[in-house]
C-alpha cells in the first residue's frame, strides 16, 4: 500500500511546518521585548495577539473582503477568541506559578495527547499503534529538550502551574479539533484576524493589572511589530493546514514551536543546549518527520 501524501495533504503539511517555525520565533521575540520594556508575560502575550490580529483585519479591510454576517461564523470567531485568550492566560499563569519548562512541557506536550483523545471520543480518528508511538516519541524528545523543571520547595506552586498548563493544553487542543472543520463561508484569515483580536481584548484586563505601560522607543516598537507579524502568519497557516492535514497531524507538528524556539535561543541568545537537549531535539525531529510522511488512515476532517 502506498504511503504517499496527496497534493492537498502536502499543502497542509507545508502550512503546518511554516506555522510551527513562525510560532517558534515568539519565545525569542517575546523575551527580547520583555527585556527591552519590562512588560509582564501576559502583557507581552496581549501585544502579540493585538498586533497580529489587527494586521490581519487591516489586510481584510484593504482587500475589501466582506466581514462575517452569519451568526454561525461569529459564533466560531467568538469561540476561537475565548480559547486563544485561555491558551495565553493559562500558559503565562503556569509560568508565573511554576516554571517555563514545566509550562512548556505540559502545554505543548499534552496538546497532541488531548487531540488524540478528543478524536477518539468523537469518532473522527482512531488512535492506532503507529500514531500512539509517534506521539510517545515526540513527548520523550520534548522532555529531553525542555528538561525537567527545577526543584522547588513550593509544591503548591508546581501543582497550580501544572493545572493551568493543562488548561492551556486543552484549550489549544480544542482550537485544533474544532478548526479542522471550517464554517462554510468563513475563510481562515477572517477567522484568525477577528479571533485573535478578540482574544487580545479578553486579555487586556489581566495585562493592565500585571503592568501594561512602558516607555516606547523605536527599538521596542519594532520588537512589538516583529512579534505580531509572525503570530498573524503562524495562526493563519496553522488553521489553513488543519483542514488539509487533519487535527492529529497538526497537533504533533505544533511541537516545531518549542524546537524552533530552543534552536533560536541557542543561536541568537547564546543559550547552551546540553547533550541531553540535542538528543531530545533529534527524537522530536524524528517524530515530526514521521508524522509528515505517514498516511492519514481513518481520519475525517
């Protein structure tokens, strides 16, 4: 039996790979923005979603694309907005309560597991041995790449961080599963533009409480713009690739984000990657390659 990927599938895979690579720049740019302005993590996330969403809405306006008028379309946009805000707020809450490594490990690592469970329950796709093995290899690689969370005396903080990171993972997985079935008449760019802008609006109160003011400079403004543009492209490509490659494949390929972020931090920020980290990167890369070439048997979108 041939394992070749159809043309539509290859296009979807290309979109998902591009989304993972672009999303991976967010950690680096967000870190640089935090250093330059002192903005809190949730404020950085709000800037990220605001600029990315408004850029897409500007493109929609300039190209004179009609805005959604169907209540079903606006309902989908509202759901995406709430989930995007939940992903960001829960993730950065997990970072504050525990550690970046724990938050990343659970949020990104558990997403493909939750997607697999949701698809199994809804009957969209059966979790076969091949897919389960791929997810297991990817998670093992992510654990080695990210590393174990540092020892902390505050067990309550670790528990709270893990719980919030799991909420973030579930929200991201839900975006993945529901977006795999587009709403008729609602294109990806419109969904992304209004969805992540709405998510930013929902995050503004939390950002204001945590500290949302800074002295604007050409450098900080450039960083905000540089953070927003890849975000807009990453979300758009991710949602576009979903309808062609499938939710399960998209969830695994989303692991490109921490892999890209780690490599960029090593190259640009000079952060050292241990031999264990390199081994994790190798395992993770193998799982991603395996996902990109395996057929999508039994999956309905």
